[in-house]
């Protein structure tokens, strides 16, 4: 079983402020699927990868958003227990710090 499965409340520290988002990851027979919900928009996660490391489970994914602006985001985070840390990046923009905790 993957450590990322479940619902997570994330905070993305961006140049325009800290943005909250809810992420849901589901383990299926074909791998992990997921969605992100923020600012009234729910988008699918693509290219989800997981790798077990000594620090927890390293997870990567991509997503496209249209709010607050149109961006394609790449995530690289580590989930350890009910905590998550890492970063996201939108193209050539600087990395954005990502933190979160499992909800429920």
C-alpha cells in the first residue's frame, strides 16, 4: 500500500501568497490516481510517481490549473506518516514550498 493514499490538506507558499488546496490520492490496481481541489476548481493529477525512501514516500505529479492564473505545475514531495513536505514548480518560475497534513 502506498503512503500517499488518502486526502491531504496542502499549503503552497507562492509569490502571491499562501494558497490552500485539498488533494485526494487513490491506490488502484493500475497505480495511484488523484485530484486537486482549490479555489472552486477540481483538476486531475497526471504522471503520479511514488518511490519509497528512508525519509518516507517520495511522490511526484503534474497538474494544470486555471486559477488564480493558467499554470502547469510539477510537484515533488515526501510523505512521512501524516505529514508532507516538498515543492512545486511552474515552468521557469522559482520553486514553491509545499507543506501538508493528512485529513480525516
